[in-house]
């Protein structure tokens, strides 16, 4: 069980350590937590007056990744052209030294390590959000229109952060009373739960979820054991549909964990529509897009726990 859980997380979209080209951010230290100095990059949209803001959380399995990876440059430039400032953040990588922490092989220990890694990433996103709110007047940020976006591990973080806000957890209590994000965009993300199916005590922000049905790193639907595991975009979309909550689920048949990155190149028009209609205009829409790319061969899309293990460790 513990190997299965860490396998999924440790293999999430690890990106290279290079800087974004084309747009030049202002870099700020937003928090110091223990030995970690956490920075954010602020990309300013060429728009007069108050501007909406996108908080971006990179991927890397809570093991690696960089806020200024050049793979994100086109996405950030697109967002600034849509009139959004972009804030790309560091966060503590709670699984960086997981091998040393899990030497006892305890399932309970491993679950705790994974849960902690996700929780501290959420805490850092909230700290960065508070920093932006504190700078809002100086930076001309519209705090009613702050959106989050994340890739893979970052997508897990933004989905988990929104659930914390909806459930009024102690972790979310650091945010101003009544605050919520205007929208959430998840590229191949999921929610992690240690207590069965996830629940929301209040309606979440409009949420856009991209996911490939053949993703063997982050479950497209769910992968659980003994009420512990990950609940992916298909599961979340079904739950949102039951509740009548605004969301856009963009499913790509037979695609893999590539979807942690490809929508930032291939689906900019859809993202622009989500930002305009769902996030800014607050329209109560539900859209489900079921894409099939003829160039993608049909393949297995239903996986068991052993499939995730074998995908990373071999038989």
C-alpha cells in the first residue's frame, strides 16, 4: 500500500530546472518556514487598473520542480495577455527525502508522510495567497478574482486547497473571512483522502479539470485501499454534477499523464473561456468535453493498484 501511494506521487510530472523565457517577473520572498525560503515570481499583465490574478503551482511529485520552468512560459504569457497577473510560487517539497523517512515500511507512516506533503503544499499556497492579498493595493490586484492553477502535484495542491476552504478547516482559517478563489484549474490532478470519498461542506469555486483516461500516475477516476487514496478528475466531476456545482471536465480518451502539461499549449482557448465565463462572470455553467485524438491508440484505461506499482517498478 505505502509503495503504491508514494509511487503515484513520486512520479508526477517532474520538470527541469530552467528559467522561463520571454516574460520577466519580479521575484519576492513570501515566507520562511524552517530551513525553506519560499519565493514567488510575479508576472504583471499590461493592463491599467485592478487586475485578476492567477496563482500557479508547479508539478514535480512533491519531490522536485521549479516555479520558473520554461515549459510554463507560454502559459504565463497567455495569461498576462488575458489581463491576469501571474504569481508562480515555491512550496515545500514534503517527499524530497521520503526514502529516509519511510524506512520502517509502515503503511500508517507512509500515509502520514503523503498527507503531510500535500498539507504543507496547501499551507504554502495559502501563505503565498496572503502575501498577494497584502500586496493587492500596491500591485493593483483584484482580490475577488484570484484563481488557482496547478499541474500534477500542483493540481493536487490547488484541488486540496479548495476543499480546505469549503470545509472551513483550521488550515484555511489563515485566509480572510469569506475569502475564496474565483476559480480552480487542474491539469491531471486529484484529491487525496484518508477517510473515504471526499466531501465539501460548502460549494467549491468553479473548477476546470483536464485529465487523460489512461493516466497511470494520477488516477483518472480513483485508486483507493481501505478508504485511503486518490480521487481523480472523473470522480470529482461526477460528484460536482450530482451537486449541480459549476465545473468543466475536459477528458481526453487514451491520453496519459501528458495532460499534466499539454493543455497549457493545446487548450488555451478553452482556458480563456473558463476564465471569462466561469471565474470572472460567475456563470453557473457545467461543461463536459470528451475528446478523442485519432493519433492516440486505444489502450487500457482501467487500472488496479498493482498496475500503478508496475508502471513505475516493473513486474
